[in-house]
C-alpha cells in the first residue's frame, strides 16, 4: 500500500485557512496591579506609622536621680492585674495602668533604694476593696519605718484617699478641697415594685436564708438575714477603719468614730479636729518637701524637686536591679479576677470588668503544672463567683494540679461563693482579715412573663407530647409541680457544694452546712470557724511557699505570672482589633464607654452593679443555678 501525500498548493480546492486559537482573558492583570499597589501602599503607611510612633512603644531606660521623691497618685480601681491602656504609650506617667502587685512591689523596693528620699501622696480618686487598701497601707508604713518621709496632699476624695494619707508625716489640703469622711454604707436597688407594674414575675430558689441575690427581684427591701449579715460586715470594717485613723493620727478612737459618723467634708473642719496638719496650696507643699530634702540654704532654693511616678519607677534600673532573684526557685502566680464564666475569658472591651473564663484559667493551671521550672503555684483570687459549671471545671483542674505541685490560694478583697469554691481545692487558703469570703450556697432565678402577656391581651397555645415539655416555660404560669422539681434540682447542687466544703475542710456535713447557708464571712471570722487556714496578704502567701520550698524568707525568687503582662503595643493592637470586630459584628458585643456615652454619667457604683447584674443575666441564659455573691458589695 502506497502512502499518498496531497499537496495543498497543487490542489487549491482542498485548502482551508487554519483556525485561530481563542485568546485567553487577561482580567487578572489589572486586579493584580491594583492589589500590589494596595499592599505596597499599606506597607508604606505601616512603616510610616511605626516610624512615627515606634519609639513610643519602646521601653525607655529610666534613671532615678538622687534625692528623688516617689509620687503616689493611683487613679480608679486598683486591680490585681491591670493591663496598659490602649493609649498609655502616649503618656507613660499615668499610674492608672499599674496594678496592685506593681504598686506594692514598687513601694517595697523604693524603701531600700538610696536614691528615693521619700514619698508624696496625692489624692487620685482611688477605689479598691478594703483588703487591698490595708495591704497598701502596711507597705507605706514599712516605707516610713525605713526612715523615709511621706507627705500627703488631698484635693478631694473619700474614706480610702484619707486612709492612705493618714500614714503620712503631714497631711495638707487646699482651702477649697473636699474630702468626704462620713462612714460606710450599702445601698441596693430593688425592682419588685417595677416588675409588678409590668407583670414580670421571678421565682427564686436560694440556699439558704443568707443567699439573698434574688431579693432584688422578688422583694422591696433587704430580708432580715441579709440585713444582719451586711451590718456585721459594715461595723467590722468601720471599727477597723476608725482604729487605724486614730492610731495614725494619734487621736482618741471614740472621737474619731463620732466625728466620722457625723460627717466631715471641708478643709477647715478637718483641720479643726486634727485630721489634717495645714491648709496650703500644692506649690507650697512642694516647697516644704524641698526644704525637707535640701534644707533652708540659699543653694537649696535653686534645686529642683525630682519626682518620679510609680509607673516610671517600675521601669527604672533601680527597680529592676533590686528585683533580681538570688535563687533558682520559681513560683507561678495565676491571677483570677472577676466573675467566673464558662469557656474562654474572651475578647472584651479594655474598659470592661475582668472575667475568669474556666477554659482560660484551666489552661494556665495546666501550663504551670507542666512547666518544669515552676516549683509551686499561687492562685490570687478576687472573685464573687458566678457559674457553678465553670467553678467546678476549675476545681477539677486544681485538684489535678495539687497531685503534682503544691498549690496555694491567697484571697484578695473578695473570694466568695464560686470564688471560695475554687479556693477550697488548694492545699492552703490564705485570707486577709478583711477579705469577704464564704457565701457557700446557690441561687436560682426563673423569670416568668405570663402576667405580662395577660396584661397586653396576648395568649399562648401549646402542643406537646406531655406537660413536662413546658417545664419552667417563661410564658406559662409555673405550676406547684414545676416549683417543687426546680427546688429539688437546686438543693442537690447546694448539697454537693457543702459536701466539697466538708471534705476540703475536714469537717462533718452538718457542721459545714451550718457555716454555709449563703452566709458571708470576713477573713478573720472565716479563720475562727475553720473555712481558711491562715491570715495574711499576698506577701504572706509568698513567704509560706518559700518555707515549703526551703528558701530563706529574705531571698528573692523567680515569679511567672499568668496571664503574662501585656505591653503597651499589644494593648494598642488589641484595642484596634476590638474596634474592628465591633464594627463588623456589633450584635452581641458588650457595650463600652466609648460606644455608650450614657454610661459616663452613671455613678461608678451603679456602673459596677449593672455590670455584675448583666453578667449574672448572661450566665442565667444557659445555667439556671449559680454560685455567686448575693450583691456586688460596693461599700461606700
């Protein structure tokens, strides 16, 4: 067979023009160019911003000049763990970003710093629990015993501002200054009358008579047990306060008590009764401090008064040198502040109250437990409780950790209900005499809107496989069977709580129940009845752990904090992320003072109480039974 090759040129009829291939679209080229320009532009802007603000985020070395004066002016809440504010890099002189442990540590290290001549306390509208207040006062007294002066200037303030100032060698006020010294009190908002008008009904189960959180929903005033319990706390605190002022100012305790109960406010009045030493402008006070340092010579008049804030001092070389450990022993300190909630602590507004997320806290425990360098663990607890499920999850993790390493609980201002629940799992409980603790009990609140629907003419029809399908239904009246069943469920949780207390404190169930009943105890009373092991503050816990590890009490040890301290750059980035997330997903985000200016005009105590009640409400959406302190006790 012969192959035949046809020539197209020889046979024009058979010729066909070759078909052109379809050109592919180049749409991606302009898109890529635009994206490249955008990315490059973003890079240039980022570089520019870091060039502009980068130096502000860097930790600059701070030199403490000779004859410096430590300026003490802490504003706002003295938190256990305060992160820098989102704009703190703009002004590192702000002491509002230092936390309680930093303040205490700075004062103790300044006591032994030869470049610190003394301290100048300036009122700053500080508010904190009384346990932290006494620890801070004791640190100031130690500073003073080291032979260093303390002078105080009060422009305004209340009992706490004066409490700290009373330690000073001299207290001054401007002529128009106002300090409210008028005793302590607790006020609570009861809304039953309001709810009755709109038909809201709340079924409350409390175990037992002292567990009175539900009274704000189903009563118009404090019950007898709640009133007695709060009065005990108030008078105990008032007695401690007046005795401290009397001792610091060398005044008769009875006279101090009478004058404060009557109320004192003006500089003239406080001077008349010996509560301050003179009425002077701040410039005159500073001149007196200069004379105390340099004397009355002509050369002294030309000297500058070198002051350094707590925030600056904590960045100084002097501060860091004095904190170098002399031993390889390491202690992990896990900070637990705020309401106990399930899951992660979460990304909340930088201006919100802190939370203890069970998953987050358990993760810290696991890290500390598995860290080979860590020899012991301290839990610093400042919590009114919250979710029973979350508290129990943390309790389990603490028990697991206690099998591996010694673990201690040191109670701050509050370690009550769920806060006590997690503390009792530790080897040793250290409470401050003024710690609010106990509140061993549970509270259950069920809202019902059947009367509201009736008032507006609405009706509810149902279809079900049985009447139990509508157990605790908010639109249907609660039956007696529902109430009995819910009572039994709540009682079981309460008994398990008391069982854990009895086991942890090595006492019979009936004895533990007698101490429970939802009753709030002060630390010194909790020691007497066996709910805690010893009294003391944060330093007491450190010293106990040192003895356990065989480390001399005066030796410094390595400390690792959980969560790790946040620098100003991280705070700024997290703030920007929060704003971005709020814009993308405003639903479900908690309001903050930037997004809700109305909160600025509310009293501080009311803001705190609303935040606490809101957290309880959010928890109750998923959990019917809570282990929380009856009230956010804002003692005024």
